[in-house]
């Protein structure tokens, strides 16, 4: 009699644990608020300082800006300048995003 009761208790405890774990895992999969990830840009700047990386990127035809233009402010200015340059052409041709 005790063996059956013990097996039943183990089964019941395992079922409850499975339900609790699955609910907490489901809750973690879909957070209730947005998540902000902050990634330091210094790693990219350091990688671009490596001559091997620079030469590989240049061989691929990529333009590498000097370190003083590798800042968030410089990127914002570049994006703004490109938008001012290309927006009239995009509107004139009626190009839409998919």
C-alpha cells in the first residue's frame, strides 16, 4: 500500500512541477513590456581598427569611415543627408516599401 501511495505522490508532484515550469517558461517567452538591449559600439570601432579587418572590408568594396566619423552623431548626420538626397527621387518614382 505504501509503495502505491508513494508512486502516486511522485506522479502528482511531477505533474504539478511540470505545470509550474511550463507556465513560467511560457511567461518568459513573451515579456509584457519591450526589452531594450544596449550594445557598446566600441567593439565595432575596435574591430575596424584592425588592419586585416579593414583590408578585407575594402576588398569587398565597403567604405570605412575614419574614426572621427564613427560616432552616433556622425551616423545621424549621414542618415539625414542621405534622406534629403534620396527622398525626392523616391517620391518622384513612386517607390513604396513592401
